[in-house]
C-alpha cells in the first residue's frame, strides 16, 4: 500500500492512496513428489443438513506429502476466515452452535514447507427448527448511481436493500474486489444498509453485498455482486 506524505492511516480504515497485492509461489522442486489429498467427514453425516448444537462433526484429512505432514483447519463464517486449529494432527472436531452455511478448509504441508502445499474444502449447512437463515428473494444495489457518480479518491455511498420472506431482522456486509487489491471488507455485518466507499483509483470494481439473518452465523445467507466503473 502507498500513501502521500503526511497522510496517516492503515489498510483497515481505507486511507491509503493506492496499492497492489501479489502472491509469490516458491516451488519445492521434485523432492516432495506427487501427492493426493482427501478431506472427509466421518460417519456419513449429511453436511447439507446438520442440526444445530446436536451433531459433532469429525473431520479427517489425509495428504501424501513429504512426511511428517502437518494440517491446519480454517472456518469461513460471518466474521470471515478464522483459524480453528493450528498446524498439527489431521483431525478436527466441531459441534456447530448456530445456523448458517459455513466453509471448512484444511491446509496441508510437508516437512520443510514454509506454507501450505495443498488445500481441500467442504461446505456445511447448519439448520434448526426455530432459528432460521434469511430466505432472501432479492437484493438491490444502487449500481447505476455508483457508475454515474463514483470518482477516484472521493467518498460515495453504497446502498443495498434486501427482501426476505421470513422476517425483517436482516444484517448486511459489504465487500469490494479489484484485480490489484483483491477482496477487501468495507463494512462488517450490521443493520446499516449504507456503506461509505472511497475508490482508490479509476477502474472497474466488483461490489458484493452479503445478507444474513440475525440468527445465522454463516458466511452469508444470500449474496449479490455488481460491477461498478469508477471514473
């Protein structure tokens, strides 16, 4: 990230002027050899319909890498990507306590690897007879207004409105994506349907509005993404 002299800020509050994110991949060569990777839930539980607070999920990962192999487990929920088990054994146990759709990811690395070498992902849908996810039928975003008026370095309001068939307790989260800075969170889940955004430069951005009920803690119950051109 880059900013002008005398401007103090951080990536989190969006006060940098410009930036770019690049991922560097350093191959291990032929020493690690080919690998296979499986990631599965024991006992054949239906991950599309897991009862809240009653079903213990036992995840097991197996990767063929240069031994000893280590594993870490991550969960994507309403707060984002969260580390739920640091590097160690190939098992992870979780009893979901709130409804919602979650992503569980396992990362594996062999001996001497500085980072993970393989990943596998599962999706878990947690349900309940009382607590419900938002049954969203539509999400609107003021994309035409944004394209007409958004200018680099000038704040502008993103406005969203979601419609659901099962209640009014909806929470909104706003994300922004561009090819240089990739995906960033503009505003976490709240009842606020408006989000102030300052485009860092002219170009095309993808705005995503994530919606969920106040009972859900999954990554989202519904999502809508729109492309916006900034002058």
